């Protein structure tokens, strides 16, 4: 995590804490174009399934956000899913930095939308 900028380290901390607090499969955090942050965990109910990234994007949209700068996803997956990247692109356009890491917060992949 030492290679990340301080603002991105904050996203890692938020995603990690959110995931751990609820024992979810994934934790995510995003930073909007104004520097505000949103963190969420996977929702896996019988009637509702939402990834952690999608939950973050939904919160941001509900708050009136018009753009995104960065996202962190902590998961066991080796790459962001197409639906997660699509949600980030829908709100942030191209160029949103996406850091992917494990449950401990170790970032192993960085991509952009």
C-alpha cells in the first residue's frame, strides 16, 4: 500500500473496515470529483444482490455526484468484474483509477475505466 497516494490509502482503509465490519465477500470505497468518499460492502440477500462497487456508486448517485476520481475494491477476485467497471464508467467516465486488492488491503492490480 506504500505506493499509493494518501487519498487512495484512505479508500483502502475505508473498504477494508467496511468489509470486515459486516463480514462481506467484498469491500469497496470510491472518491468523487469533489473528494468525498463512499464505502460499502457486498449486499447478498435473497431478494437483492449488489456488489460493493455498485453499492458505492448507488450511494454516490443518490448524493448527486457528477464524477469519480478513484475506486478501491478488496476481494478475492483477480480483476474487477465487467458490471463493476460499467457502473464506475457510467458515473465517472473514462480514466477512473481502480485499485484491486485482497482482504488485508494489499493492492495487487490497478486499472482504469
